[in-house]
C-alpha cells in the first residue's frame, strides 16, 4: 500500500508546471554537459567494483577493503578514459565515482588542489605532474582539535632556525593536535597548515 506521504508527493509533482527536461539541462549547464554526466554515470554504474551494490551490508573491515578497491579502479578508469585534469568530463567522472566513498577523496579534493592552487611556480613544476598522474598521493592536515576551518586560529607552529636552515615544528598544547587528516595512513605526503612564528625567515 502506498503511504500518505508518497501519495501527497506524487500529487504535488503532477501539479507542477516545471518542464523537468529543461530544468535538468539548466542544472547541468546545458545539453552537452548533461550527456557527459550521463556517460560517466553509465560507465560507473556498469562497473561491478564502483557501483557499490552491497555497501550497506559490509562490515567496517570489508568496507575499508572495498574502498581501496574502488580507489584503485577509479584511477585505472580515469587513465583508460584519457581524461584531462580540470575538464568537465573529468569532474563528471569523479562525481559519478563518488570519491567521498573512496580512500583518495581527500587527495582529489584537497591535496591536489592545494598543490596546484597554493604552490609557487617551482613547487608546481616539481609536484603537479606527479600529483595529476597519481604517481604521488597526499593528505591534507588543517583541522586541529581546537580549530576547524578557522585558519587564523591554527596553533601548530613552524619556527625557522637560521643556523640549520630548517623549520622546527611544534604542537604546543592539546588543542593544537592535528585532527582528522583523512586517510593519512595511506599517503606518504602531507600538506600541513601551520602558523609560521619566526621573523627571521624571509
């Protein structure tokens, strides 16, 4: 038997004068991009690893292993499809693959964007080709136990030592502890948001 809520929702939809086809194209930025979205959704939904049919019936250990498999498969498909970083097709692919549910989601959403968007020319020249080809994977450590996205409140410090020409990193108290760096156990590189406190560094 159909619930009252479902019947009421169906009635409201039938009363709507909105052209759903036109609305769909508007939300997707036009027909060309909508076709790309559907193409990527079809590719992902037809892949037995990426479509996650059993995601709600897995133990934590099983889901962790499956997430690693999805990450590997999504990278292989990205290469197979010869997608270009920054393109609409690439963005539509990652959205369809739902990388928030893979172990490379933070690498894609934070690490690579920080390398390209916040690195200087020398850093981008070295690290960006490696990052976009998945030769390196990295995580992103911003959130502290006492601070979330409040960057000016970061307490983890980097003091420049002129004698050794090195940065000395310190977490001076409990609230400065980096918290929730996301899949950090898998990655060997880290972008670390800190407060540089030395006036000697130029």
